């Protein structure tokens, strides 16, 4: 049985909404929701903020959202700024 879910395509670097089978493979029509997803991410993680991502009550990851004019240092290491989007 298939269920509707978000999928990421490593080939196109896009996020799709569509059905997957029980093996996690996309089936049928997929809708590109990359722009919508990024807009929701910006609402969840506002620019110039950081938030921890917890799994089973334990902080596993940190999301940093910083505008390109800011210098970012994480654990004493400067994060390289990218000149535009990828």
C-alpha cells in the first residue's frame, strides 16, 4: 500500500509530494513542492536564528539559518560563505 509523503530527489535537488510504496520508492505522479517547503522552513527557522533538532528527547542536530552577510563560527571554525544558491 502506498502513502503520501515528502520525498527528496538527490538528482534534481528538489522536494516532491507524492506516494511511496512499502519500499520507500516514489510511485505515480509527484508534485514539486520545493518552494513551498523552503517557505515553511523559513517560518519554522527564522533567519539569523539557531534551533536544536531532538530525536527521542535528545538533541542530535542544530539548524543554523543565517543571512549571507553574517560571518558564522561553529566550534571555533568559520563556516565558508557561499556566493549564491546551490
